[in-house]
């Protein structure tokens, strides 16, 4: 439970004030109650004023002496001050709202500090009824003046309780507003941190997908050139030309990506469309130039894909073939596109055979390719699995959702669209 929370009632944050100010306020309240109670002792039944009798001084001192404890023991202080007020008439004093000023202060504190609004209201009501019972004339008959005075004696503590309840409600409202503002600020900070983390992951994934495969192809082409440097100079020159072209593409894509990251406007957009499966032949050709034998098998009728799914399918093929180039022992890979079953199934597998050409890049440490592919597939509502095949090699399978097929509109005999 938070500090200031009351069981059965609203949570009220305690008002924090300096120690000196709090002591001055306590002294002022007790002094004011003492003066008012003392002045009440000067009023007589016939509406005349006299000097405060000793009983008035005694009642004021006794009832006000317990007021400093009203914050810690509000019920006990209310009971004591109420009893002191009831003792006013036996002491020869006129029981009026002035005489019970300490009880009014205690009633205000009771509704402000007692846990549970019903409990506080019950205590104040009981105090008012007790004062009513003690405010009747001891010997004379009840007159209209006595009835009026008794009504004010009852109404005074109830009014003090209502004021305390209003202050309590106000403090609870301000505490709730402050708590909501604090939680909203924390939520904004957490949301900002989450977005920053997501943006960092997205940037890292984009840089990996856009550049890593080009660097891998460049490494493979350089390996081919070094392997055939002495035995096949012509092949070496071809590999070096392809290496220059690949590194040029890598620099262009890196420059474009960094340029996008530098843009701060909300309207920043890439210069060209995002790649998709329509650029798959160019992608496969780049891997073939690096010495990877890639075959494609497509089943079912191809359909237009949403941009996110199209980009995801392209990036998964790109990353899977990059992993084959880097880690597979063999130099062959197969790409499959299956458009059946309401989803696009993308498969990329390698033959797992012995290397027929230059050594593969299998000594490279594992990176974040599989993690990135799984994140991309999950982002569009799909799933991705990857693992070794029983017959050898490695298989990556991605299942991506396809948009529903819209039925063509039909027309009736009158030419209206059905």
C-alpha cells in the first residue's frame, strides 16, 4: 500500500510541509481553538457577557491540550473533546458552538485522517448526537432559544466533518491526478525506450540485409581469384572484375542506407521501391557469379503480394543464400516458391556435398542471419524454421500469409453488378 493510502477510502498523499511551518500551523490552530473556547465561556443564558470564569479556563485548557495528537489519534481526541464539551453545562457554562471549538477541530481532523469514510462519518455523527444530548437545559423547560442553540450545537460538528470530507476528497483527487501524470510519464519513457530499441534492431537488420550479402559475395569472389591466380589467370581477371562490381554495389547500397538514416523529416522516403520477388532473378544471378549454383522451383500461380510480405520473402531468400555462401561445404542451392494453401512457402536448401571449387567460407563465426529472418517472418504474421536436413545440408522454410483472393464481380442480364 502506498503511503497515505487508507483502507476503504481513496489514497491520499500526505501534504509535505517544512517542520517550522507545520509547528507554526499547529500552534496557531490550538491557540485559536483555546481563545474561541474561552470566549464561549463568557456567554450566559440571558445573552449577557461576563469575564471568563475559572471553569471556562479549565475547560479550554483541558480540551485544547489534546489537539496536537489529533493527527495520530483522531478518534480518541474527538471522543475526549466531545466529553469535555458535554461537561460544559455541569460546570455552569452555556454549551454553544464556541465552547465546543476544540471538538469541531477534532471532527475536522477525524474526517481527514480516519481510514474509511463511513467510519469517520459515523464517529462525527456520534459526537454530534452526544453533544445534542448534553446541550439540553438541566432544569428549565425547553424554549425556542434552547432549541435553536441545540440545533447549532449539532450542526457545528457535522459542518466541520463536511469541510474535512471535502478537503479529503480534494487531496485524493489531486493525488490521483499526480499519480496518473507520473504513470503517464513513465509510460511515455518506456514507450520511447521501446521504440528506440525497435529502431536499433530495425536499422541493424536493414544494414545486415542490404550490405552483408554483398560483402559475402565479394569475399567469395576474392577467394575464387586467389584460388585460380596462378593456374587460370583469365578466370582470375573475371573474378576481379566481378569483385569490383560487387563492391561498387555494396558501397552504393551502404551510401543509400546511411543517407536514409541521416534524414530527420517525417516525409523521408527511399529513392526507389523496396525490393521484392520481381528482383529475384537479379539476386540469384549475383550469387551465380560468385560461384554458387542456384536453381529455382516454383509451384502454384504467383499472386501480387503486400509490400511487407514481398520484401520479407526477398530478404529471406537473400539471407539464406548468403548463409549458404558463407557456411555450406557444397556449392549448390535450391530455392522453392510454393503459392498453395493460402500462403507463400519459401524454401532454401543446399546440397551439403563436398566443395567442388574454392574453399567455402564455413570458418566464419555465426551471425544474426537466422534471428533476422525469424523476426521478419513474424513481423508479417508468418513463421520460419531452419535446421539440418537428414540427407545432408541445411534447409530454411518460411511460411508467409497471402492476402485473400477477391472473387471477380459478376453482372446480371441487365448489366448490373452482383
